[in-house]
C-alpha cells in the first residue's frame, strides 16, 4: 500500500520557485494498475521519482507498506528501492557492452547474490519474457521491443512489489508497444502493483484506475 499525504515538491528555476507537486493526497493499494496522465510539466515524472525513492518531497509524507520513507537514511532508502521497486523507462538504459543476460544480472550482483543462483534466476526470468534465445545478444543486436523486454526483465529480477513505468512504449512502434503493455499487464495480474505514466489516452484507458495531474495537483481524483 502506498499513501501520499500532503505532498509538496518545489524546484528553483533561475530566480523563480516552481511548485511541481501541490498538496497531493493519494492512496494506491497493493496490486493496483494505475495510469498517471496529464500534459507535459504537470508533475508526472516528479511524482514517479518520489514514488521510486529517487527524490524526496519538500513537505508531506510518503508511506510505503506503512514505512515512513521520509525518516529513512539514504542507505535505507536505497535498500528499500532495490528490494521493492522496479523501474522501466522510455529509454531502455541498457549497458551496450553487456549481453541481455549481463544487463539483467546487474541488480543481483549489487544485491550480493551467489553466482549460481544469479545465473539460474536470470535464465528463468529471460525465459518467462520470451528472451531465452536472446540471452547472449548485446542491445545493438536486439529490436526495440526486445530491448524493452530486457529492461523489464532487469526491473523485475529482484521480484519487486511495485513497478514504475515511465512512457515505456515511447520509443517503440505500435506493434512492439502493444506487446510491452501486454507484458506489463501480465505482471500486474501476477500481483505486482503497476504505475504507468503515459500521454496516450488509449494506454491510459487500459488501466484499472486513472488519475490526471494538472499543475502538480490532482485534476481528477483516483
């Protein structure tokens, strides 16, 4: 369960103080499929960064599974992020010199998992996403849809409870984009909480719930 209570986030732009999020209250239950929509500059990415513990609010509280994240040290926040949250971005952020398997394995290396267990979990995860025959390929040897599936595999390799997807189909053609969305929805049906940022009304309509941000505030309650 995610609870945001009175969240405010400001940024200094030149001499002006810009409020990116304003008095935001939001609850997201476990297993939810939530689309976050709104025009550019409405606060969508700022909200996603806060939910992913990549940023802190200036005011308000963010509770993740009843943990007050604002009270955590940076080390504790990093550990919580690594163990419970996965990220999928518009740009795949894969390391070019590593194979698909190497990219997916990285979070397990950082977590200190033993090599034998790492290789087994990577193989299982790639196979579950239809990538078993691409494990030894580098990103430049993969299609856009395959690269995004590798990115998703890396995001879920630690078996997170929360998956944050920021315009995950933005660099894909329509067919590949639909495949990626269906894959994300399969993960959601498996129990992962899915929060999808999108400009696409068609994708937003697929979500179980939608919220609209406008000037950093909820324009339509979720």
